[in-house]
C-alpha cells in the first residue's frame, strides 16, 4: 500500500508552499521526507490528512483518490502530528479508548488492541497514568500506539522526535523501522534531522516547496558526488536557495 502524489501545488494566498510535487512512497518501507524548517513538510502532511483541501493536483492513497473517497483514505492512515494532541488530563488508556471509539471500535474490541500496542512500545505499565505525568518520549509512544489502533496501512509522522533527547529519538526511530519489517507498514517520516535517515532509506528532499532529490540516501550521495548525506543535503539546498533567488530576481525585472 502506498501514497501517490501527482502535480500537487498549494499556496497561502500569493505565497507558494508546494510546487508541482510528484512522488510515490515505497510500500512497506521507512520513507524519509527530509527538509529544513519551512520546506513545506507540514503543509504536505495537512493535505495528506485532509486538514487542508486540495487546490491543485491529486493524492491517491492505496488506490483511493483523496478527493473522491476521503472516508476510505482516512481509514487507511495513521497519523502522528508534530504537535501533541493527547488529552493531558486523561489516562493513557482513556486517550486510546476515546480514539478507538472515534474509529467505530467497540470498547471490548479496543481493549486487547490497546494492550498489544502499549506492550510493543514498553508502555503497558503506564496505561492508568495520566498523560500529564509522562515525559516527551513516552507521550510520543502513546501517540504512535493511538495511530495504530485502527490498523492502518500507512503511518505518517511529522517531525515526531522534536524535543526528545538523543536516546528517545533513536528508540522511536528504530521502533518505527521494526513496524515496517514486522507489519509491512508503509511509513512517511518527516524530519529535518539527517541522522534519522539510514543509507538504504527511500528519501525525498523537500526545500522551499520543491523536490530537490528522490531516491535512496546512498543514491542521492552518489548523484551529488558526496560521501555523506549531510553534505549532499547541504549542496542541494544551497543550489535550491540560489535557484530561488535567481527566479525572484528575474521576476522583479
């Protein structure tokens, strides 16, 4: 199961946020969406999750058009947004039960799913703790458990490790990779942290609303004649900045 994006553009008034994006996610893989802050990653996520309506282009998720079959699309998606949306005054279990109910899952059916997801995330003993008592890394784990309760085919994570310490970032990253291997989950992991990307990961580099490169991290390094993805990323975004400045200057003439 995958996401296909065709000719996707989006603007905030006269300010373009995304420019004619075209890409497919690799099914069953950890797909990295890499870009600096302000690249357009969150705008793309808002379109993928129907927080924003499409202006131009098409998004197809597991064969269903987001325009024509929105309900089918949302059933196939699990989402972890950059900003936490957990209710701090409810317990972990109550947060998950509430989310399950929104998806039409009965309380009886939800209980074993909740227990299983929390167990996989080493959070089973925290089920009766209020979310307010959890640290940032544990809250993220609860959000991932919540996103997987309705058994989606695709998991979207927008800057999921922001504010976490290095160990928590690594543990979260590795858990998501394991889900790709064990569950065949297709993941789109948006980040500005290059160290979260591994050599064989399918990567999309987004900058100023444009896709600058697509391919495995290794391929992108080879194409740019750089050893490290960080150097390739720096070169591509620098060239993107220069191209943007040239286009702006040309438009002012």
